[in-house]
């Protein structure tokens, strides 16, 4: 079974996002990076853009909140149409409570960890979430190089997940390509996020199919 591929629209043509959705029919979901200029040194989308995307996207929105106060804002993204919301372990104050609030609204809850954050930091939170996002680059900007230590981190995360009696999507974000996807897939990743590798290609959908093939 191949990994799921989530194109990151951070690398798409931001002036034509609805048209960009039509260029990626092989996608499994769409990854939306929300940055506030505080948690990371960059600013991207907010609630109005996510709401509009939810109206036009044929794929579920996998919303990744790289913001300083997810406890306050995460549920608003569900109300705008996000199918899942992933918040950062380094920013959240009450992760279990927030995950439960997202579930009450019918969305999946995910937690993300930066490259410098060990998996054990979120070990006790895993029973309450649907997705663990392992960052394989420093968050904030696209087009960065893959961190070589990531597969070992993913393998340890998979080890912890398999001890639980529930399905948890193990997602990797950053530096994904036909070269790096096999490494994280072999370590136990189930979803990969790719931006420039997809939207920077002449044929974005062919790029997605190549990532699917690399992740088998």
C-alpha cells in the first residue's frame, strides 16, 4: 500500500488556488499551512482563505497551524470547513482538551513536532489524536532540505503508535521527493506532504503519482 500524498498549497499559485486544485486530481488531501509570523517567521493564510478553499476544494483540507495560540484559534478552522486541524506541540497549552474540542466538531485532531522536539514529548498525547506530523525541515518556509535523522524519528513514532489500539496517521512534512519518500515510508509514515516537489513540477499530478509510487 502506498503512502497518501498531501500537496501543500503554500507552493501553489496563490492567485489561482481554485485552478490549482484541478491540476492535482491524484492527491489524497490538500495541506494548508497557516502561519502567523509569531510561532514561525512567516505569514500565510488565515480563516477567510481556508473558508473559501473548503468551498472549492474537491479534497479534504489538512490544516497545519503554525501559530502561537492554537488553543484559541484551532476550532475556528473546523468551523470554516477544515476536515482536520494539526497544532504544534511546542505551542499548545492544553492538547488533550483541544483534541476533544476538534472531535466534538467532527474534525480530526493532529499534533506536530518540530525537528528538535523528541517524539517522547507527545507520547502521552497519542491516545487522543488522529495524526502525528513529524516535521523533516524547520517550519516556516518551503523548499528546505530534508533532515537526515527524520527516518529514525519516524520509526520510533511508528513503534509507539503500534502499541496503541487505534489508527493514527503518521505524516511527514518537508523535503519530500522520490528520493526521500521511500525512506520515511519504510520507517512507517502513512502520509507525506510535498509542496515545491509537486507545484514546482511541469505536471503536478504526475509528480504526485511519482510520490505515490515511491512510497509503495
